C-alpha cells in the first residue's frame, strides 16, 4: 500500500529541534523543524481540563464547554504548526499526492509529541501512526478465508460496566458472523492469555476490554484474575500470534499507546488505542461504532474515522475523539474484518481448492459420456435401479399411475406356445409361427368385438397356411390386422428391404398391414435383446407399437424413458384361446412366448425393474423365466405408453451433475465445519430424492440422483481447511 511516510526524530545533538524525513513514491526529503514548546504547553492545559471534566468525583457544569474550547485551540495550533513555512516540503508533497494516506513515525521524541492528536489533522486523507519494522520481518501464515476468529480478553473490570460490549460480540457469534473465544475473571491470567495467543489456528482480531495504564516496560495490562502484565513481556507472544495470522488488536482501555506500539513491534499490522484515560462509556461507544463499521464491511481506517466522528458529536464525550489513535506496522495492508456472510462466502469461494475443481470436472465428464452412450451397461444398470426405487416410492405414496377407464382399457395378449397352439387345434411348427394358428385366432375372435388384431410375428416369407390366413382376413373386411417385419433397427442382420416379400404377397393384397417391430433401441445379436428403457430412436406410426396405438398419439420421441416403475399388470393381461369368443376389446395382441421350439427368437432381457412391472403383484402378466420377457409383452407396454402419453423425459445428467458439483463447492465455502457440511449434504439428499421421485410421478421428469449426489458429496468434502 503506497503512503506518504513521515518520520520525526529527536537528534541527541539538537535537543531543541526535530529532524523530519519524508518518503513517498518518487520522493525523498529531509529537513528540520523547531520543537513546538507552546503546543506542548497547550496540550498540557487541555489534558488538565479534560481529566478534570471527566472525573466522576469532580462536578464541573461548564466543563464540556471549556474542554471544547481547548480542544479547538489544540487542533488549530497543531494545524498551524504543520502549515508553518518550516513544513513547506511536506505541504508541497501533500498537494502533489492528494490521494495517499499519511503515516507518522515518532522516534526518540518527547512523550508530549507522542500525545499530540496527530490523527485529528485536517489534511483530507487518512492518518495513522507507524511503529516497528513491519510484519515482513516475521513469517506470517496465509490467512484462510474463514469465519473471523476473535479473542476477547476481559481485564480488570472494577468500576466498569462491560456487559454492553460483551453482549454485542456474543450477538455476532450467535448470528454466525464470528467465532468468539473469551477470557474473563479467573480465566483471564497471564498463562491463559499466552496460551490463547499461541494457538496455531490463529486469530483475526484480539480485543482487550478493561483497565490498562502506562509504564516503563511498554504499558501495563490489568488482567481479570487481578494480576498485571507488562507489554514488553507479552511482545514475544504477540509475535507468535502475528505469525499465525493476527492482524488487528483493539485496546478498549485507557493509556494504551505503549501497548499498541509493543503490538506493532511484534508484527501485528493494526492496533487501536486511547492515548489517555477516557470514560468507559466513551471507550465503549467508540468500540461499538468501530465494530459496526467492520460488520458492515468497511475498512478499518474508515470505521475508525466514523468512530472518531461519533465521539466528537457527543457532548458527553467532549475531547475523547482527540485521544483515539491508530498504530500500524510499516507494511500494513488495508484491513477488513469479513464479518458479512456474503463477504465470508466470497472469500472462501475464491480460495476453493484444486481438488474440488478436479472432482467437479471428472464427475461432469462421466455424466457427459453416459449421456453420449445411454445404452452402456453402467447407465442401464443405474437406470434400472432408479426405476425400481421409483416403483417402491409409488407404492409408498400410493400413486400407482394412470387409472383404467372406458377410454383406456388394458390390452389382452395371447401367447402362442405349445399349450395354446394345442388348444387352438392346429399342429405346432418348430421353425416359425404357425399361420394356421394365426388364422384360427382370427376365426375365434369376433371382428365386431375385437376390431384390431396385432400379430407380433414375422411375415417376411412364404409359409404353409398363408392362403388360409389371407382367406380369413378377406372374410373379415371390418377388421384391421397388423403384422411385423424386421428392419436394421430391430435386427442387424436385416437389410432395408426387410418387408419386400410381404409387399407382393397375397396377405398385403387382402388388407394386412405390416409395421417395423423395432422398439426404439439398437438391436442386439445375442440371444436376449435389450429391453427398451431409454429410447435411442423415436417410435412412430411406422413402428408396430405406433401403428397399433390410438390416434392422435402415435409418436414417442427418442431420448425418453419407458416408465417401468408402473405396474403394467393393470394395463396388459393374458387371455387363453377359450376366452377369445367372448373377448370384447378394441385390440388383441398375438405373439409367441419368445421361443420356437428350444430356440429364443423374440425374448428380451428383463432387469429388476421390468420384473417388478410385469412379474410381481396379485396378477402377474408373465410367469415364465424371471430374467426373460416375450417381445409381444414389450410391444404391449409400448402401445399403452403411447395410448396414455406416459413416458419420462430425462433431465440432462451433465447439467444436473455440474450444478450439484457447483453446489458442493458453495456448501464447502459456506460451512467450515465438516459436521455442518455432512448435515447439509444429508438434508439436500433427503429433500432432493423425494422431490425427484415426485417430479417423475406428477411431471414425468426423470431427474438424475446418483451421480449428482456423488458429485455434491465429493466436491464438498474434498476441501480440507
């Protein structure tokens, strides 16, 4: 911090004069001035009247007016001395550098010169005293951005009422603005004070309330246990405290200049004191005003100026403003006690650790990669677990989902296996779905009761029974029959002309429709296909499920989640051949149980959430292998999803993870204690999980939880200060 530095020294060979040295940016000068003996006499006269006026044992009605008169004379005399021709080099420099503060160092001068009210000079700039060699002579630790730690030392209280000042500090502690430690009464001894100053965690400020006095060894502190401690005996302890980060020492006591000078020589950047004995109420008022300014985020010099102005404006404290002094080290920087939560938060945010940044970037990158490849095994497993927990939440809050009504009926499904084919009275075929069986299903199902039949089978080449099936379709002109073909999306071995045979077949000529059996995911070459959970491709009217859904909803966008947390047993049920004649429903689905003979041809892998949606409850849809689900049941779920307009829209995992990581950095900055951080994380988890589950139920938004919560926790706890 750039200043105009003024050094006044009493040379031994010139007892009647003062040697003055000035240093400033681009300037060095030295000159001599006469010693202001008349000013000393005026200061003594003022001091005599000041002490007489504020002595409680002496009643002096006109005292305030007299002290004010002498205060004005003292200010004017000091101002005139500084503006005298002998001080011309300083006056010129003050004019050339109007914005720089003035620091004053007094070396080997008379006590009368030290007791002059230098800070009251009207020079249109901040003024403070300097002592010691500066804090650069000691190795100070870097002050952590944290809640300010304040040590309150309550010395001897005889005749004083310090409850107001103490309660003000306690209120700041209760508000969470400072961390306060107090030494008082028998706990305020020399040993206790030295131990406190030696704490490695350090202090932002030390406040002394109580009696003090001048003495030959750097002033005297009167401690709460009745003992006295010389300032020079405390200098080493103050140096240790300065090394650990102590920047401010406030003596809310009398005759504290010697103690403040000791603190400056020990390396404490700033010390505030009174030059003489002042009324305790005046000291308390100045302290309260100073603390209020710091609490509001003002710097120390500005806060001190306001405190001095408050004393000056109060007639009860007449003259006390001339005794409020500041002593700093030569390299003291601007001091602000970060009492405002906003400032504390900003400081701690600015000092966030590199580990937090690495953790945030790493989790966001993982989330981005998972969004790029939503079908990867890890993402599929996490989505399966999430939907399974979502299903349990539905049961807990008794929200099963959409309700069955006249416009939305469950879809009947006929599974063709050895038993049902035998019940239809047709022979079983090992390598394909018998078209005789399909014809028998159409024959047994009245067209006026079931106007739409979906055949989840391949009609892609000539087979026995094709003509009989075509003849039966032709006899039922009011019925819509939709079969399937395999596209590259539903079978990687198929080409673009997967339905070429069907286009020229008799089945197409009699009105059978054909639709793509793709279910919105990339097909697998394995025995079990991946069940559609996160759609990678849209499902439209060109698909089997879209073609059989009710208008106008025939489009399920890509990047959507099939809500397997629903109990789909309410929307899909199995029928037997014996019940076809009496069946009344807008649609019937017919498909295999996923196998032809011993070969798996249309089976999907069933993770836990799919098992819960189809195979659990009072009326399970599928009682086969728990790890498998036939394709026709998957198509039924997709059709009903389209009919109900019910699917989940995932919120960006990258965005949520990045936001959670940022929140973790914010939490670590806001809460210093690990316990508070963990409590905040638990509360956020307790709130966010039910909220995310509820959003999935009411708004159909799937908010990711696991990665964001892991990012939140990691970025929070990776800060170790």
